[in-house]
């Protein structure tokens, strides 16, 4: 009973921890958001899920971030200036699945034309965490003793009886001239009694 309750508690804790699997990606890693960085190569080995965040880090005033559509992305068309992010530490939570396009609008698109643009694909399902390692039950002789209110037996338990080895040691070679001894089975003196 206690092990079922423990397993249930672990499963509930794991389900509640699911949002903790969201990842915060810094665009460009140590390079940040700047010219002369290949953002396609940076995003190539990453898998983005709903709930993850991407952070654009750059020197304030040097760059900005615009979220655009696919056609504006291809042509490096910069939207209205009021739509840009320009804090230098712009964090975007990926709230919906699908393709997302971002670009730098400095120089009326010249930074975008020189590589400051990012396209990612966001997936809806969060990654499944690796299964928890199986919990091995304690051997019965090491089980903790619980007070009777928790369903422990009312009489003491002294552990499992020790059983004889499965295979007997090999007998020595027979001595010729002497009568051979009948090998004794390990179970020959074992008696089983049932009391009803």
C-alpha cells in the first residue's frame, strides 16, 4: 500500500513539473543578436516547443527585433517602427505552434539583408521526459516495520527463511572396493507441515 501511494505521489509531482521543461534559448548563444552570425545554422539543431522562450540579447540602440510574416521575412520588409522590440534583452514566449519569423529592422532592412534574421518552427507538444527509473521494491527482510495503524502485521516478521543451496557440492570420486554411498538430496530431510 505504501509503495502504491509513493508511486502515485511521484507521478503527480512529475505531472506538475511538466511546465518546468520549458527551455529559454538565447538567440545566437554567446554571440547574441548581431551582424555576421549565421542564425539558420544556430537554429538548425534546436527543437522549439510551445512554452519555450527565445531571448534576443544585443546592445541597446545597435539593433532591434521585429516579428514578421514569411513574405516580409524573405524580402526583409521592416514593419512600422512602433512594432519593434528594442530593450536589448527581448524575451519572447512561444505561445502557439507554427513557423515564426524575426528580423532586425535597423538601416531599413540592411541588417536583415546582412543575415540578422531568424526563422524557427514551434511544435505544439512538449517533449516527453525520460521515464523515471524503476523503483526496486525492498527485499522483504529489509522492509521497515510500520506501526499497526498503517496496516503493518500485528506480529513480528523475522524475514524469509533461508533455503538450502539449489545444487549440492560435487561428491568426491568413488573409492574402488568400498560400497558407493548414496548421495543425499538437499531436500531429503525437508518436511512441510500444514496447519488448518
